[in-house]
């Protein structure tokens, strides 16, 4: 059996792949990491393509070949590739005995029709969707530990699910009320493709909404919060900065429908600390608002506690 600590990374030229490289090259549990790219440009080490990674350790680069990856000692493959590429590659690598962590949206849904409808792409991977585990450890850590195929969650979806699901699970969201997810992101979330709206002159000193009522992360949010789409108002905005997400979630609280010890109409003070802190793998202090600069470079999302009272 191949060692899962020997890692192959496919697709490192995008923003996601580069961030993944920085994490893996300093990860204490990674024995070896090999990067596969379509055009190595004569490079033998990733530092030749990204000089800023110098000093991070061995980072060999190879021309992309699924046969070469299958024959290698890699037991785990990270796919930092477009959705349609992951949909084609992942089943082949699974058949070769590798575990897969896919950073695209290809395996985030159980239903192939959901993927086809929201991504407008074919579904050659439909037969493997049932094998995928949604890679949000705050809720699915046990399943992730035994999974061979992990679907990395979407960025906006992560920020909303972590905030909303503890409330939904406890039955604190008032029946029939709307959950407003007011989300804002930096420009790198759109990738490296050359597009007019991402050019400096268009983006600088600007702020706008986009993909209203059609954003691809919508079905992730509804599927993993248990809320119907009709109850979720999900609006996304582009900020004039490189990276980062700020999601402000507005909910109407009602009497809890599923009572756990201590859950009552006394308010949220007793409920909020243990329930929200227990859902974060690693979180900063929840007792203060954090600015974008104070969050910069952190690998996990943070949260801010809320003050509220139950609706009578």
C-alpha cells in the first residue's frame, strides 16, 4: 500500500495551487511533495517558477503525466485544477490506488445534476460522487479521516456554513425567516484568468455585487446547513483587495426546536461560547472583532460572537 504522506500535487500555477504548495512544503507530516505541471518550462524545482519559495525545502517539478503519478510512490494526490479537469483526473487516480483531495468544485455534491446545473459542465465523474466526503473538518472530521476522496469546500460556502450550521442544528433559526449572507471577497478568488472586471483600473476604488442569485456556492450552503434555498439570501461582492473574505450573517432567532442541556429562552450567552468554539478546529479569540490585516496569512477562518435575544 502506498504511503499517503508521499504527495503529488497537480496544478500549482494558480493562486490555490501556490497557497497549497506553501502549506505542504512546511507541513511536518509530509514526507515528500512532487509538483506536476503541464508546462515545466525547463524547471526541475518549484523555486525556479516561484523564487519566493526558496528555503522551503525540496520541491521537485515534473511534467504532468497520470501514468507517472500512478507509478510513483505518491499515496495522495492534491488536485488544484479546474472543475472539468478534476472530474476527468480524479477517477483515474482513484483507480490507481491514490487518495484524492480535490480543490475544485467537481466533487462537492452528491447529485450529478446539481453540479451540471450550477457549473454548466458535463459529469464524467458522476459514478464517483457518492464516494466523496465534504472536506469541512468542523463537521465531518470522522468521515474525512477514512475518506479516499475529499472535496475541498468553496471559500464563501465555508464562511457561511461555519456561522449558520450551529444555529440551524440547534434549531435556533426562526421558522420561515430569511438568513441573509452578506459576503465580500478579494479578487484572487476569481483566479488568474484575464478578465476586464479584474483589471486594476476596474477594481481599484470600486466595490460591486456579482453573480446575484446564481453563485455556484449556493447549493453547498443549502446542502450543508439544511436550509432551503428559498430561506437563504446569498449576496457576493468584490472588494478592491487581493485576498480575504468577510461574511456577515443576519438571522432571526426563535425558540430552540432541539433542546440540548442549557438551551432555553434565557438568551444566547450560555449557548454561544461552547457551541461555536467547539465547531472550529483552530480559532482565534472570539471576543473581539478582527480586522482584515489581523487575519492576513491565517490558514483558518475566524469568528466573532454576536449579541442577541430571542424573538418573543
